[in-house]
C-alpha cells in the first residue's frame, strides 16, 4: 500500500508541476502581449509628442521600449509558441532564435539612439530616430509575426 500511495503522490506531484509550468507559460505569453501593446501605444504617442515638442516624453518612452527590447527574447522560451498558446508569434522565432534576438537588439539600439536624440532636443535626429525605430519593429514583424 505504501508503494501505491508513493506512486500516486509522485504522479500528482508531476501533474502539479506540469500545470504550474503551463500556467507560468501562459502568464509569460500574456506579459509579452502586454509589453508589445504598450510599445505600440508608446510609438503612437511619440508622434503626438513630437508634434507638441515634448521631447522629454519621447525620451522616456524610448527608454521604456529599449528596456523591453533588452528583455524581449526572454519572453519567448520554448513551449510558448502558436502550437501551445494563442499568439501572433510565428514558429520562425524559435526556429531562428538568433536572428530574432539580433532584431531585438537592433530595436534596443534604435530606441536608445532615439532617447539620446530626444534628450539633445534635435528635432531632425528625433524624426530620423523615430523612423529608424519603426523600421526595426517592421523588420521583426515581417519575419516573426502573423
């Protein structure tokens, strides 16, 4: 009886562990979706902030985007793709993870460059930085997003 009870407890422990992992993965997918949504909002707001000359707000938004870009690859571990979760992420992220990571790094560099231009108050450099940042988003979306 002790062996049967031990085996039953082991099976329950393994099942509980798997459900925690699945739950943690779902939380991670939800968090990355929220981060991408916030990035999209920030990108739209920066256009209005540029028109209004609010360069400090642009710098702050760009720094938030850079921080997200630095962490972004960590939000795409194995098991969080479209085969197990509702996501616009394509399987190519996991198939070509080095390329995906490089594009995230490009996004971070562009966001930091934009933040510096905004801190300097150079309108032409800010506009160029916003365009460059948008291009890094598009480069990744064209390869890795539905």
